[in-house]
C-alpha cells in the first residue's frame, strides 16, 4: 500500500554517498555476522509478554 502523503527522491550522487557510508560502517564493524533465516527465527523475540515476565522476575 503506497502512502499518498510521503514523497522522496535520491539523486545518483546521493545513492553513491549512502553506499559509501554503508561500506565504511561494514569496514568499521568486521565482527558482524550474517544470520540465516533459520537462525533469525530462533532468536529471542521481545514481545509485551516476554518484557512483562522479565520485569516481574527482576
């Protein structure tokens, strides 16, 4: 569903700057890993119920 009231555009130069910034971030954080879909599914999910349980046991 497209939003009627939100517009935006990027110039090719802007896109190149953004890509360069991401490359710098990746170079500065070499310890980051890519998780498979299966590993992401197994990660802890913060929900209202789990947050409430964590707060009540603290």
